């Protein structure tokens, strides 16, 4: 049998949202030595994306299989995978690590995890929940240093941390186009949270469009009403904008962020990862301070970037200038260094595949280090893969899955229609 590092590596990607599926699938292809034979799994839950959202990621023609956590573990037990990429929230990563350990496979797959974007909250807890994976990817030198400091600070092994980059950076470098003047505001589902703050941003954006009638002002949205993404959106902009009179040069847009950036002349956001995508392509970028520079907004991550500015400045056509050292530390330099950003991760995975079987999973959070915390994390996921399925339990599973499907259809399809009828 050929060495896994010299043949297509069988990779299972488990994701829990559209954005994490995009990160996981693209990461798998970049870190698999010899190329990846990819099998996607989508963890059933509150953020389960629609077919439209999955297609919009543009990462695979074949949609991932929708599974429960126990169903994913059964697939690992019954199918042969070399690498598993866990594109999940921290608590789910920890539960799946427990489940994989419980399978007692003769040779378990190499386990890789990381973060889908800017890490601006729950840094310590999120990292410790991910500890135990063979490779914890950091999206920049800045993140790699922070990750290692957290692990070493609690006495955990930090050797799993490997510096890489966000896998979806790319696209053509920015080139101004005669006659084109497009400002894109990259909205976020959960930032800001309050109605007042979201309405404020909308009013300023619409006001900017009115003051600059020659400029196309686009509000780029992540999901349509009723759809869910990585973070739940309680107050969608689509609903809030109905109360405003908007000029003809202002409109809402959806679609693949890379395609929207192809026609962007200024990217504006509070703290979206889209800022890093734009900066990588050298598209002028602005990070707003109008609502403060606060941890809860995530724009504190951009302190020192040179990108912090306000709508007042943008209305006067003032453009921030990014700090080059900050860009380099964030892994968004547009030079050829990005092409080698995944070399270290690919080499680490190849080393683990070619060497002896990986050691037992050894996470930081255990019944000994976190007896008042870990049991609750594991209980929420109920990953009992060993329980035999009787006819009665099989029927319950089928009914449960049908009920979940009906609920999701109601939330994503029926509820928006009812809301629109109610507003007539």
C-alpha cells in the first residue's frame, strides 16, 4: 500500500455551519500531502445551512452528508479516513475528541482543528476545548504566538499549534476600474447586537449613499431571512431597512464574498473576516469606530492596523492606510508568502501519517482538571456510538430526524412567508 503522504489522503471534514464548512474543506485541500480525497459531513443543529448557502461557499460540487455527532463517529468507525478536520465550535470539538477516543480504533486518523476567522473572544476557553487535537491551526503569526502562550500558561502541551493562514484568501489584486465607484459594507449576523446600533449603521450607510449619488453602496448580507449561519441573527438588516427610504444607488446583495470583492473599491465593516480577505487583495478597507472600539464588537482586533475610522471620515472621502507590519503579522500579505503559508501544516500532517500510530488523545480538559465543567460539555452532545439500535430506538431516530427536518423547514421556509404576510 502506498504511503498516505504520496497518495490522495482520505480526509473527513465535519462542520457545523456554512462558513465552517468552507474553512474546513479548503483547509483539508491545503494541508493534505499528495492531495485530499474529501468526504464532507454537516453536523445537524440550529445553524444547519440550506442548499443555497452551501452552494454559495463554492468549495465543493458534492454537498456534505448531514449527520448527528454519533452518526459521524459511526462513519469514522466503519470507513477508513487518514485525517479528520473538525470545523466546529470549541465545545463540540472537545466532545468529538472524546468520541473518537472512545472508538479505540487500531489506528485513529490525524485530527486537525482551528478557527474560521478572527479570534476576538473566548480565546482561552476555545483553545483549551480544542486541546487534544494533533494539529491546532493558527491563521497568522499573531495567532500562533497567542495560542502557544495560552497552552504554555496552563501547563498544556503547545506542540500542536501550527502557524498557517486563512484558507480562503486569494483572488485578483485590486485594480481600480474607470467609472466604477463601489463601497461594500460587510454585515455580520451578531455584531452589533442591539437594534439601536444596527439601525444606526443602516442610517449612516444609507446617508452615505445619499451624499454620494455617483457611488454604488452595497450592503453585503450573509444569509437570507430564515436562514442561519455560524452566528444567529436576531435582527436581520433586511427587516430593519424596510423602515428607511433608500436612494437608488443603495441595495442589498448576497453571494460569494470573493465575487463581491471583485467589484469593490472600498470594503467597510465593524470586524468581519471579510476585511482580511479585502486586505489580502489590497482593496481599500475601513474598520468602523462609530460604536466604539470594544471587545464585544471585535474591532479591537484591528488596533494598530491603521484601518480604524468613522463614517464621518468616510463621508469626507478620507481613506485609512493599513500598517504593513500589522498586515504581515496577520498573515494577509499579498506577496508570494501566502503560497507557502500551509507548508508547515502539510509537513506536520505528513509526518504524523508516515510515523507510528498517533498516541492516545490527551486533552487539557479532563474529569480531573475540569470536573465541574467537562461533564456538562459532553452531556450536551450525547455521542453514544456504542449503543445498539433496536427497532424501537431506530423508529425514534427516524421520527426525531423527520421532526428536525420539519422544524428547519418551518424556520427557514414557512416562517419568513408568514412574517411577510403579517406585514401586508
